C-alpha cells in the first residue's frame, strides 16, 4: 500500500504517536493556554462580526465608485468587492490582541486613488473606527485602524475583471493576468496562506505546532522579517514542511523535530512545500540558477503560490548564525522535554539580548511629529539590515546582532533649541516617556496646532525610536583589541536613509551611539528584571583608553 507523499520528498516517518507523545502534546497545549495564546469564543465571534461589517462597507464602497463612474444601478450592485484575510488570522493561529490582516479585492474600474479618496473617508465617519492612519505612498498601500478595538491592516488589490462576486476565490493563477505587480504581492498574502493550509497533512496539528514555534521565536526575539529574521509566513512554511515529513505526528513531536531538522538543514538548500510552478505571467520566479541575487539567499524558504518568491531574502550571515544557535538551544531543551526532564515552559524563556553582549549600537530615528516619526522610523528600520551587512565586513566584528523591535519615546523639550539638540543626538535631561506612535499619529491626523498654541504650552516635542545592535568582537589571543572604527558603515547607512524621497533635514534625523551593557536605558528591561552589572575585576586596559570606542557621525538637522 503506497503512502501519500506530502511535499517534494517522501516522509521521514509515518509512525503514529505514542501514548507518551500524546501526553506531551496535551501538556504543550496546556502551556500555550497558560501563556494566554488563545482568545475566548466571544472574542473570536467579535472578529467575525467586524469582518462582516467590513464586507458590507467594501460592497458599499465599490457600488459608490461604480455609480460615480456612470454605471447603472444594476451594474453597480453586481460590481461586488470582497474582503479576504491572510496571515495569522487566516492560518488560525491568532490570539488576544492580534491584528487582522485584511485584503480588499476590487474590479478593474476601482482604482488605488479611490481606495484612499473614497473608502478612507467612509471609514473615518464611522464612530466604531478609531486610530485610523493611511500610508498611500507605501509600495503596498495600506490603511490601518481599530474597529471595536480590534486592529485592522487593510491592503488593496485590483483585478482585471469587471466584477468581484462574493463567491470569488483567489486560487486561479489566471486571475493574476493584467494585474500590476504590487497588487500581485497583495493577492499573494491570501494565496500563500491558503496554499500552506492545503499542503499540510493535519491542520489542527500544524496550527498548534505553529503557535508554539511562533511564540518561541517571539520570546527569543528572532521574529521580524524587516530586521533580517523570518517573519510569520516563513515560520509557518518551516513548520508546514516538518508536518509533511511526519504526517501522522502530533504537535509536540513536530515542535521537537522542527529544531533538530532545521538546524541540520543543508542551507542554502531551499525549503519547498511543493515544486515551483510556472504560470501565465511574464514575472520573475525564484530561481538561483538564473538570478545571482537568488543564489545569494542564505536560508531560502520559498512561497508555494505562483509566482514563487523567497520569504527570507533579508537574512544576513549574523542573523543566520543567531537563528541556528537558537535552534540548537531549543533542540536541546526539546530533547529534555520529550524525555520528561523539564516542562514546556523552559522552551519559552525570554531572550537575553540585553545581557548577551558588552557593546551595543543605539540607532535612533528622530522627528518633530508623531505622524512623521511613524514613517521615518519605519524607513530607518527597513535599512537596519543594510547597516548589519556593512558591520559584518568590519574585521574586528564577529557578529552584528540586531534586536527585533524599536523603542518609541516622546521627549517634551522646553525650547526649539533644546528640541534641535536632542534630535541631533545630544543627551539632555528632558521629560521623556514611552510613546504609542500609531495612536499619537492617528490622534494628530487632521488636527493642526498653530504656533501660538505651541508657544503657550512651552512644549516642543521630539519623537524618537531607538533600535539596538549587539556586537560580538573578534577575540585574538595575545592581541589587544584595536580601536573599533565603524565610521564607514555608519556613513553608508546615513546616506541610505537620506535617499528617502520625503527626507527633510529640518524635520527628521538619524544618529548612532555606542554604549556598554551596564549603561543601557531602563526601557529595554522589564520591570523587576536584573540589569547587567559592571565587572569588579577589570584590567587597566579594559577600563581605560584601550576600551573599544566607536566613531559616531550625525546627519545635521540644521
């Protein structure tokens, strides 16, 4: 009797789970519940209601645009428009507070301009929608908002068809004909998610295993595509591949095998859930034999939906080393869990990033407005991996480890000069606090404060987002560490950021400082967390001028 093959190779094992594995699986699910990764049925029903409301708004929006473009009532009603989901919600691995990634698919006569000029005002006028912010100049334009306090990220795709009925599915590759490239990217969010679910032997096993792996990756701070770590879809594809190799295993076994197999994986051999397929478009498909840039991918994980792309092209030598070392650590813990030596909570211990290194770079993006900072900090964050790759070329640096998120603050300066100095990287004693940039930007949207009001309050706010890179320095026996000069990587990074089309040196700035672990600011530690302490036994060289110092340069805000 032949065994069904899931994926591109036969399974490693089709053995059913043992009694012990089932018990460990129950313990895993209990731990995930203990970690509050599942939301209540009432909350899930609220999400369904929100999506139903969004569907009604989408239909009304398409009808409104259709009528404005002189279609008759019947044609306007039939034009349709449909809301799809993708990401963690569509995969079924969302939890309390998770956002819902949504995609609005419209017929050919509804434009991107309509999305912002007509739909955005329709959303703004609804009292249940708050904190709305749009990003029309992004490559994949997006409207972000909260609907009954549920965060929604809404993107847009226009098909080359006259109507989009509610019955439409996106699996047909021919739907991509005549569609612009950024709309194909938007559509593939849903198409990839659907394919992943179709390519796993048991969806329930996959979902529980993915919840565990995603939570582990988040706890270990190796979850962030933009920074150079795998994002949600890449982790999902990795878990799906292990499910294919052990089609009858329970989630506990999948999680344990996940770390061992992927650490020993013959990178850069790609992870594929199915053979790469051709399609009806003249578009680029991932092919390392044809494209040198594809050949350079270090840990390629390839999306199953046409046109296939690499979901992990941002991974650098440093982030690859960090991912693999975390997998070794997790594999050793998982081995202990599987023999009953420790519980699942050991796997989910918090990262030690701010204790791991002696030296850190602080990369700070600064702006005068919350809305400007939201965009500027996003731009700076997207360039961080380029700084990492340049730091990797510095002879004295063995590893450049980026932290996977930034820390937002608002600084209330008392004068224009003080604000200018702080935004230039000069340390000042001003009132500062953590900030929710998205909420502040949404609150400020459409509201303008005149200069007289600002002067009356005597407050000149500066918004900052600080990112961290931990540095592991090369250790050479018998050779003192030379002064570390990072002026070249820093200057290249600054120039890259300044190429932003909306860069204005009077409004935004970015600067780099170095710090030791003992001088890290309070906000990077959790309440009650012990901070690094300076070593009592240090040689004169360690404490004196021979200490590693890094040149710092600034982009002027003058």
